[in-house]
């Protein structure tokens, strides 16, 4: 088999973190999206390809002013210094103005690394704009849409951000689901259109040597409409590790929740649900995103709320094996996100024979082998969970879900 110099340009990589002494070390800094990139990179490296992963350092440390490199499991990972548009107010507004006039930012460090390492193929994991815009046209590339954001996504995220700020300040868990602050929302939408939608439309019109795919059918349709593509991108499913282990469910009703503690994932909803289900054990995996100010501000108050409940067990960051073992024992995997792409945790839960309870239902994954929550409120989540844990529903559907993942 031919060996290639492959570059993966992405926004996250699992277990990478910067430290104050300018080192790059292992950490549980990101979740499913970063783990997906790690899974692909290490698989390609095992096949004998030379693999380089390129990540904008803004997602880890905004103070980085030079590219840093680390090698893990035969994968070379480059944390590329952040553009001034992310750290300097004047540069940020110049960036907005240039985007409106059709000028797309280019990360020169990324382009130089592509040339230095003689990269022959670039795989874009979703849409790092300043990496995509400057790639030479003679280098073939492919892009997999993972989670493009449209108007409704921005609205939902805006509302959740406000609720998280309220949690951090007042310690109240509330849901203002249909009450955005219109002026702030409009500013967020304008910024999204200028700095995300318009540049990507221009890139996709311009680049002829790029193949487009989507991780799920509905995401392909969404990208087609949002970016005015010529065709709906075909679906390229994300890989999943299927362990050769028996399914051993816990002896008591057990629910697992896995996500970052950020507004989109709504860990505060888990508190409200668990408070009214004292007969069910809830295990919470994850922690706040470290460069998210409101996430870190809300963490102490949220932790205090969880500690009030004896049936809630906060585990923080765990190893991949610990996560899969817990999913294996769980009766139900609970997802409380207000919006999602097709999460890796959905695939992992099904691979461990565990049905899903969720308000979002990408490509009907939840409806197939789980219970879809009809309305985003506590009563609806509790009703769905009761269905999933009663009458051994979880055993029957969980077994079918695992077989589906194995066969597909």
C-alpha cells in the first residue's frame, strides 16, 4: 500500500493541553470531537502514513505566540499560534471588516508547515477557516462537516449562555428557552454570518480540489442550505471502536451523562432531573472547557448543586476505558444538549448496548433504539427515562443498538 504524508486540520485534539512553562502535555482538554480526530490520526499512523495534526492554539491557550509541536503515538501534533483577531480588539474588528469585503484570513504558519513537511493530502475535520483559505490548490483535500451552525443553533446557544451566566451569579437553575435578548442575539447572528457563513461560502466556491462529506445525512442537508453548495455532501460515518467484551448491566437503575460542562450541553438539566429521580443513580463524566469563562464561573455553583444529591456521582475526566466500562454498565445514556451534530457518545453508547434518552435525534439515531424527549423540560426527560429503565426496555433495545453498530 502506498504511504502518504497526511495532514489533519481540526479545531480539537483529545488529551492535549499547554502549561505555563510553554510545554505541551497530555490532558483531558476536549471531548468527542477531539477524540474523533485522535482516533482517525492514530489509525492512519498505524497503517504506515506520516500523519500531522494542525490545531489553532486559540482553543487551548490564547497567549501562545509561536507554534508548538508534540508527538504522541506516532502522530505529530502542531499547536499553531493564534491570529491577532482572537486577542486584539482592533485586529478583531479589522477582521470583521475584511470578511465583509470578501477578504478571508489565512494562517501563514499552517501554510508554511504544509510546505515544510511536504503534506500530500489534507483532511479538514469540520471547518477551520483560516487553515482552509490559504491551502495551495494543487494539494487535494477533503472536508467532513461535523457540526455546522445555522440561525437556530446560534439562538439556542445564546439563550443557554444567558442561563449559565445566571447560574454562576445567582445559583439558580432556570430555562429561558424561548426568551432571547434580541439586541444581543442580533449581534451574535451578524457576527456569525460575517465571520463564518460568508467566508465558507467563498471558500467552497473557489476550491476545486476539495471533496465534501458530512458525518450524518441531516448535516449534509444543513451544510448544503447554509453554504449554498452545488450538491448535498454524501455521508461519511465517523469510526467507532467496538470492544469484544460482554455487556454487563448494573444491578440498579443507572444513568450516565457524558459531556463538557458548557451551556450547549446543559449539565444543569441533569441536576433538575436527578433531584426528582432519587431511585436512579446518575454518573456524570466531564468537566468545563478551560478557556470558556462562563463555564468555569458556573462550575462551583453547579458542583454544589450536584453534591446536594446522594444519587449523583461526579467523576470529572476519566480514561477512555473507564468511560466505556461505565457505558457498558449503564441502563441509559442521557443527553441533555439543546443542539448537537451526531455525537461520538451516541455511537459509543450503542456499541456498549445502552439506549439513549435525548431531546435531539440526529438521523433518527435516538428513535431507533432509545426514547426521544418530546419537549425540552424536566417532566418530559423524566417520562422518557422512566420508559427506558422500566420493564427491561433497556436490555432489549440496547442489544439491538449494539448489533446495529456492529453491522454498520
